[in-house]
C-alpha cells in the first residue's frame, strides 16, 4: 500500500465535476419540462371545459336543468342526446331537452 500526498491510504475517486453538472442540469430540465407539460394539459382541460359552456345569463332554465341532470355526460354526448330527442319527437331544442329531463325523472321514479 502506498499513501497519497496527505498521508492517507484511502483514495476516493469522484466523477468529473463538469460531467456531473451537465447531467444534473439535464435532469432538472427534463423534470421541469415534464411538470410543465403535465400542468399545461391539466389546466387546458379545466379551461376548455369552462370555456366551452355559454355564459350563465344566456342559458335557459331548461338547458341549465338539462345540464344538471346529465352532468356526468360529456358535452358531445349531451348534444347527441338532444339531437336524438329532436328527431324522435320532431321538436325544437328546448322541447327536446325538456322531454329528456322528463324521461330521466320517470326512469328514476320507476327504479325507486
């Protein structure tokens, strides 16, 4: 065994400090981008959901009730349901929503 310049027989070999700093910087950058994209997608879904609805003042009471009754559906499915009732009963949008609400309430009453 040979002692090094300060008299110790133990020598610790470390990685190149410049390479470690680049690796650390790349890891921080990659994780920052991942968190940033995750936040972007989460916020875009939230804002898209809020921005797709009309302002409350322009929504009729029937439509507000329809949205509450069928809140679990996506907007596309709600619009499809309105079209279905319009074709089935040959009526306008408001009447189709009212008929859908009535049918849903009858189903609930029948099951309880």
